[in-house]
């Protein structure tokens, strides 16, 4: 029995050694897992920082581009306003010229119409005189045999 007790004690000691070794192994695995986790966290943080910096650079470029585009748009809007003012001024000048030309044409048309009416009156009077003279001549010719 003593032997059995000794054997049991030896087994117990061996089991305790195995348990201690397993505990040490488990502690070592935990430690390695924490180290690996820390490394992963550090890598993740580095990648996050890299991505953040890249995004900040991209955003800065886009903001600069937007500001440049807005400045260009303002310049173009100012140019358009200037051109519109120029076009309006030219339209007004053309409208004035058109009115002057229309007035001149109206005056010239009236003058030509008056001249045509006067010429037509003279031509009509001349025609009437010729017809009267012709009718008289024919009447005289027609009456000659009777005279």
C-alpha cells in the first residue's frame, strides 16, 4: 500500500508537473497571442494612418481643384456679364440705327410717292389733253363732209 501511495504521489507530482507545464504553455500562448494582437493592432494603426494621410492628400487636392473651378467660374461669369453688356449696348445702337434708317426710308418713300403722284397727275393731264384734242380732231373730221 505504501508503494501504492508512493505511486499515487509520483503520479500526482507528475500530473502537477504536467499541469504546471500546461499552465506555462498556456501562459506562453496567451503572451504570444497578446504580442500577435499588439502587432496586428500596430499594423492596423499604421494602415489606418497611411489611408488617413492618403485621404487627406486626396481631399486637399479635391478642395484645391474645387476652389480653382469656382474661381474660374467667377471669372467666366464676369466675362459673360461684360459680353452681355456689350451685346446690349450694340443692340441699342443697332436699334437706333435701324430707327434712323426707317425714318429716312419713310421720308424718302413719301417724297417718291409725292413725286410719283405729281408725275402721274401731269401724265394724266397730258393724256386728257391729247384725248380731248384727238376727240375734237375726229369730231371735226367726222363733221367735215357735212360742212
